[in-house]
């Protein structure tokens, strides 16, 4: 896994999932 690319893609996804779980 490439740190630069995966972080750019994973970070927003993790944040959105985390927020969705908190809201739900």
C-alpha cells in the first residue's frame, strides 16, 4: 500500500463512516 495515495483515499472514507456510525 502506498502511504501517500492510500491516506488521501482512506482518511475521508474513515471519517465519513465514523460520522455515519455516530449519527446512526
